[in-house]
């Protein structure tokens, strides 16, 4: 379930940030900011649903999922296929996220 929460949070964060990117870098209407802000608020809300007592640990583990989601966005939304360096880096980050998130701590 945690991975699904992280995936939803990543989608919300990327979509929210992309709204600002579209406005400032792609010349889209400032109206893009309204759904972007809602999306960023949803991102923050979703991260509070991760089953951990420490925010920093939730954010650190989330980083790996965010990186993979960003590369999927790159490919599916922006039409640029990730290269082997992107994929290798993402794999390393996922391993790091698992090391942070999965151990049972006493």
C-alpha cells in the first residue's frame, strides 16, 4: 500500500510542478496554476499517509519513487524515452528507497 501512496504522491507532485513549468517555461495561461496548486496540496496530504513516525524518513524513501515517476513522465508526457543512464540511476535510487523504508526498526 505504501508504494501506491508514494506513486500517487509522485504523480500529484509532478503534475503540480509541471503546471508551473507550463506557465513559466511553455507560455501557458496562468490558469494552469490553480490545478497545479491543488495537485501540490494533494501531494503533501498523500505523504502524510505513509506509515512512518518520522517525516524525514518518509520523504527520503519517497525520493526513489519520485525519480522513477519523473522518468515515466519524461517518457509518457514529454515523449522522451529514458536512456540507460536514467534507468540505472533510477534503479540505484529504488534500492536506496527500499533500504530506508523496508527494515523493521526497533
